[in-house]
C-alpha cells in the first residue's frame, strides 16, 4: 500500500519508514519545509497548507506529530505548545483523509490518557484519567473526528526502548556510571515497549483491518519503576543503588516530573494481542538486552 507519514523524522517515524519499505510498501513523507526529495511532500499545519498531490494514491495516513514532552517545566505557554503540536496537525490530516476518501488513519496518542492508575491493570476500555497528559490525549484523539468514515486507530504508546534515541538515551549514561536509581518510591508502573515491537505493531495495524479505535502499544508485562531500575542496571552490568526523592523532582520540574516520572500506568496491549500480534520482546529484560 501507499502510506503517507507525518512526523517521519523522529525515532518512531524513521524506523517505521524503513520497516514499511522493507515490507514492500510505498512511503511518502510530509515535511514542514519545501519538499526536496521524490518521496517528500511539504505542508504547514498552522495554515492548513499541504502540497498538491500529496494524497494521490494514498491508502493510509500515519500521524506521529508532537513536540517532546521533556526537558523543561510545563509552563502555561509550554502546555499550549505541546497541545497545539498534536491537535492541530491531527485536525488537518483528519480533514484531508475525509476529503480524499482515504481508508485508514493511524494517529499517535499515549498511555498518559489513563492518568495515574496505581497497580490497577488498564486496557483500551478503561476511561480517561486526570492530569494534563490525560486531558491532552483526550483532545488529541478527539481531533480525528473529521475522519469518522475511515478506519481510525489511536495508538496509545508507552515508553519506547531503543538502542539509539528515546528514554534510554537519557538513562543509559547515568546507569553506566552507576548513578542510576529508582524514582520516588519506585512503585509506579512503567508501560514500556521495545522499538522493534512499536514498529511491528504499527505495521500490523496498517496491514490488518480488524483493528480500530484506541490500541495500547505497550509490552505485555508492565513493571514498576523499581523493577525497571534493577533490570536496566543488570543490562548494563552496573549497580543501581540510588534513588531520587519525589520532592527533588517536583522542585526541578514541577508538574512535568509528577506526570512523567511519578505517575504510572499498568497498561496492557489487550486489543493488539487479541488481533494476533506476536511480540518479539515479551519481557523488559529481552527489550533492554536488544537496546543496550
């Protein structure tokens, strides 16, 4: 099929582009500048401008747009930027999908939708939680409304574990110098997923028309932060004896620290597994071995 990807330059977008092409699919990329390559089409979400012909022959659109949540505190202005960087492109693409009669829209979302769930297992039937991330995800997913006649999938992604990029780029150096440790009391769940499975799941969703609505992209066995800390220390052959007090993180990053590091979601990929997807990395030890 021909797939148009917005946000193709990031960790997930780059890997997805490569995997789709390896699988024999034709990929076009939306870029926020003048198109310079044969597979590129320019666009400007704030103005709603998209190059003519961008949707010609397109079977599916994948939207991975969104400004990084960290580093930095979440001021009121920063929150608005984070929201706009997700909702605005989604609205533009959803309207284009409807206008051009495209059959599939796979749109990014996040497990932050569920808020802080403690030790309760949550799946795609669980209601939205509280907090900025939950509110942002609600608006993000609602922004696909114009594409109601297409098969719309909102992929609620967890923490992606990759050899280069993402969460481990921040944590790996600390742990290799034996400076790693749990965050707060370490009881918050971390809904991780290996990059291999994040990409494999996205391709699976595109190729299997049985999946629609919200789909959790998380590993099948979420673990608490204290367990993750121990597993990462083992993966890099270093002790991880330290801990970062909650108050220190809140002083440094405010609400961002609370929702990104101290909130947790024990989210499971129930719909993905029910559709027949087979995980390459079912445990965090396997995912970390592949990423470190």
